[in-house]
């Protein structure tokens, strides 16, 4: 038997009464457990008669042990009974303790109260997506550039768009600086991969020519000691390679091996469809972002610090995973940007608060609108995930809990409702 009541914005009390056979059995089990540790002279450890062992064990200790043994199950049953979502570990108080019953009170950090605005007036506005001929042609030119060959220039000078193989060394106040030297480095002129002014000063140089160029590092450069500093680079050009684009014809298109794309006209249609799909996806994302921004604006909620910390932890974890996929760590990123972890986390706080507000608002709307997720919905999502990751459905279920899918689907269904 349990009672539940909200006592503050994000705090509730759940009182559980333990009595009857379950409580008596817990007391007996607790006594037997403690008795096994008692040594009585003349008896083997744990083998002494009960009336002798009772002299060595405090009855209150037995009752407390019994209460602790049932506390976790009592908490879980109460959470299920009252549909409680904990946002942190609860505090336990023992209000009453006797042979007849035990009364436990859990001080529960719970989801805060949410005050919704008039969410039905939020408009979902998705911009119309169009693709013109110039965009198609630009995309095809990009493709031709990707498939281009590099032809060595025996004579001639460096031009914009060329790829050069260079040695370079940088000097600050006449002294070489760390990270400012490389040999046989491939650089595409016009790629803007070096600091401003470096690439343009190579234009006009010839093979095996050496030149000193003057540059100034940007004020926001990642290395603190080089920010806004002038520097001199000694550069030697070893090779100059010119990009030679393939001819746009049906033979080139065939070599791409795109499904059902055989001719130049097919390629143009294929490119148009892809560009349109990309624009439509971008428009959908922007419209959804605008919608949730408006939802956050009209939602009033006092968010506990523990929720903000937890959501910030999630965002940081996502950053770490994304950076690992790119081959470097969050520590590398912080060093490059000159940030401390504390400052980085502070920069994420606003985003964390918005995400929490939106999630709480969607959950509240789903209750008001009685949005449900069926077992069929969950099974269909498992099926999609199995196809996406090339795994058996049963294997996917081992990694992704049904409750997680249910929560995500309910949020999506609620979002879809708002779009209408």
C-alpha cells in the first residue's frame, strides 16, 4: 500500500506501508542473516540457538535490516503504481518501525510542473522547395571536379585551382615555430585550407622555385601564441598539377554506375531529384526546428539543476562520439579552441534547457491529447532498425529497450500532431 503526493515543483513524497506476512517474513530473514555472523562461545559460528543469539543482536538493527531489504522493491512498486518518473536518486526516511509494520517515505525528485501555452495556435510552415537549371549544372560541375585527373605541368606557373607539392617552414620574429613546417605537402590553390594570403602568394611561382611570403595569422586562430601575429614562410614548389575535367557524355555517365542512370539527360534528372529531396529534407528540418522553438517559447517550467546537468552530460557525450568518428577527442577540440571544459559546458546550457522544455512540453501534450504507442508501432520500429543496421530484430532488442522506442515514438507522434 502506498500514497503519493507532490510537495514542491519537482519533489514528491511517496509513503509505503509494509505489514502482514511480507513484513514478518522480512524480519525473520533479516534476523537469520544477522545470526549467521554471530559467534557464541561453545557453538560453531551461526549455529547457536535463537534465544542465545538474540542477546547479541539489537532488535532495532533487525528491523532496519528488514526495512532495507524491502525498500528497493517497495520503491519500484510505488513508481509503477503512481506512474512516477524519477530524475535523481530518492532519499529514504523510516517513519515507523515495529514488529507489526514499517512505514517508509521516499523523497522523490520528479519531473517539474509544466504550464503549456496555446500550442494549437503554433503554425508549421514548410517552405516550398525548387531546383533550377543552374543548381543542376553546378552540381554536375562539382561531380566532374571530383572525377578529374591531375596532370603534371612540365612548364608553366601556379594558377588558381592547381594542386602544388610544396615544402614550407614558418618563422615568427626570425625563429621557426612549432607546427609551421612540412615537406612534400599537397595543397590545392583556392581551397582556403591555409591561413589567408598564403595560397594566393603562390600563384605565379614555377616548379623548383623558392619564395618567402608574408602573412598574418587570424585573430581567432586556435593557437593562442599565434593569434594576430605576423609570420614569414619560406616555400619551395616541387610540382604543379593541373586539374583535367572529364568530358560530360554518356560514356562518363555509364562509368558512374548509378542505378538506372545511363545518359547525360538521366544524370540531370537524377541530380535534380537528389537536390530536390535534399532541399525538402532541409525545409522539413527547419520547419520542425521553428516549431519546437515556438513550443519552447510558450512553455513555462522551472527546471531543476539536476535535469540541466544530466542533459548537458548527454550533449557532451554526443560531441565526444561525433569527434571520435572524425579521429580526434574532445580534449583535442578544447585545446584547439582554447576552452576549458567548464566554459564548454556553460556554452551548452541554453541548448540543454531548450531541449528539456521541448521534451517536457511534448510529454504533457501527449497526455492531454491521449496519444498512445501500440505494440505494433514498436515492432514496426524494431523492424526498420533491423533493416537499417543489418541486424536481426531480436539482436536489436538487446541493445534498444522497448521503453526507449515507445518514448521516442510518442514524442514523434506528438510532433506530427502539432504539425497539423
